[in-house]
C-alpha cells in the first residue's frame, strides 16, 4: 500500500477518500481544460461559418454580375425596355439587374424548375408566358420538348435568345390572344400571375383556356403567401400586383373553364425548429405531446414551402 494511503488507513481514513483528494484537483484541471478547448472550438466554428457565408455571398454576387454583363452584351439597341400593358411592369428602370439580385442565378432557378420537364412531356408545343431568362425553356429543349417563350422585358428576351431559345418580346396577354385556338399542348407561367392585376389575370386564364387543345395543361407557379419568407420576397418586388392564396387562384382557374386542378407545394426552406427532448416517463407524456404539436405548428407556419404550383387540365 502507498505510504500515504497506509497512514490514512491508520488514522481511520478510507483509501477512497485519499484517492478523491488526489484525483479531484486533476479532474478540475481537466474540466477547465475541456471547457477552454470547447470555447476555442466554438469560436473557430463561428469564424468558419462566417467565412463560408461570406464566400457564398461573394460567389452569388459574381454570378449575378456575370449575368448582368452577358445581358449588356446581348442587349439590342432601339428596343423598348418593356411592352407590358400594365404600368407596374415599368416600375423599375433595370428589372433584369433587380431580378438577378433578388431572385437567384439562372442555374439555381433551373434546378427548381426541373420538376416541370417530366410534367410537360407529351404536351408539346409549350408556350412559357413570362419566360424571363429562359430557364424552363432550356430544360424543355434538353428534354426534347418543343417550346417557345414570350416576355415583356427586352433584356430578358435578349438574354434568352443568347441561349439559343425561341423567345419573343410581347405583352403576354396580347401574344396569347393572337394565337390560333386549340393549338397549344401546354401553357406555363412561372412567377408571373402575382404580377397581374385581377382583371388582367382573369383575361389571361380565359384566353389560355381557348388556346389549349383538349387535355392541354396550364401550369402556374407563384409564391406561397402562407410563408413569411416568401412574403418578404414578394414585397421586395415593386412590380407585384397582389399575392394569391391557393384557394383564390384555384377558383379563378376553374372559373376560366379548367378541370382536374392540382396544387403542389415547392421549395421548402432548409431551416426547421428542432424539437427538444424531454425526460422519459409517463409524467412527461402530456408535455411531450404538447411540445411536438407546437413545434409542428411553428414549422408549418414559419417554414412553409416558398412556392406552389397549380396544374390544371383543359377538358
């Protein structure tokens, strides 16, 4: 036995007590060291997150500027900036630059719209109304689906044409109205209907119903007003007329003569509220159920999908 432990034993002190006296200072030192290491690690993690965020923001800014430079290279002289009938469309002097900053680079938008390529297979020809920079048209071309687009903004049209896409600058309603009845397999309008005042929107829907052949599809995508984040983006754009709750848009579409209306919610945010773990035991069952219900409600409210698509069929 250790001499000190033997002396403690002679004085009636247990060996375990001596060990505690010896080991406790070491344990305290180890805990202090662990705490210091964790604080350093947390600080480094925060700095790394900040650097990653800064790099992502810089990369996004570079892509935005690249698109704006390409726009300038493709801009056509003597062409009116917008030919939209509603005054709101000319509210911003450089809508292309605004769109590049506030929405997303073309490759991100293209990924979000990839879900429509499979949906539109077998429904050619497709007319993409308010086609913008042509992300959907590019996807349909790659899928071998005949499609063309129309947009009121000159820079959007020039950019899309630079991608080799069939796009015309025209007011959407006037362009659709001039087409022969029953000749289109599908009409798409992604992030457009929220730009149209009610009368113009109703006119577009009724006109679209006449231009589609029997069984043709109408695909509308717009922001989800149930999402606070989507509403923030909505109010950032001065060319918007009104947000459209799904029930309202569905009523308008059915009133225009469409059937088989389906709503699809898209683009859920990455953030979610994480449910806190409560102690085990029956006495915690009620609290656990209430917490789960509240967490679910908050997630459905705060982190609702950013967009929804309405898919309808012409009878």
